[in-house]
C-alpha cells in the first residue's frame, strides 16, 4: 500500500475496466509501466496491447524510471506522485494516490469522470436495447408511415391558390 488518499468510484465494475484505465492513462503517461500487485514483473507493452488484461489490483507507474525507483526505494518524497494503485472489486474501483490535489489525484479524478460517463452511456444503451428491442421489426399499419403521414395508399389533393396563403 502506498498510503495517501483513496478515491473511490462506486458501482458494479466491468471486466474491461482495467484496460480502460490503462488506455485513459496512456496519453498522459505514454511510457507507463503496469504491474499486477501479485507479481514482481511488469507487463510488457505487447502483453498490454495484444491481449485482454484481467487485473483486479495493479500499479501503473509513470515510466520505467519511476518503476525502478519504487522497486529500489519504495515510496519516497521524490517518487510518491509517479504511481497509481488501483483495486477493482465487483462493486467499486479504488484509486490510491499521493493526495487528492497531486498529479496522481488529478489523474484518478479524471479517470473516475471518464469511467462514470462510459458507465452512464452503457446503461443508457442497455435501456434502449431493452425497450427498443433492436432487430425486432414491427408491422406498420396503413397510415402509420413516418415518410407518408397520410398513409401509404392515400391520395393527397390540394385545391386552391397556394400563393394566397403565403
């Protein structure tokens, strides 16, 4: 445990959220290093890109230098803001960061906002799928066409001078 502050995103978690967290971090930490909490060896870039990553507790270091510093010295004043510690449980994700206003705290809060938006979008889509039942075609009754509100077989007759009504 790195100490510091816990930032918690409550709610049911998805199997792909570890990968999403890494993908969200990569533009900000392009040389990041990912390590499973149960392993001394970090994942290679190929392992992260080529296969689904199923992590429940893991560390993301800013880069190889930060990883080496943590391995050699543990948490220090110089490196404590170069690591995010994530714990993904069935009902929440916990981000352990240096401080709430630190770089890692700001990153964790950003990740929470992105994941919250994605979860809301996913729930909205699932609601649509349940109520809209995509793939099920309903029979249209005569007069129900959106393209022809008067009905597919109706005749529209216009009389009078349209210029008088302009």
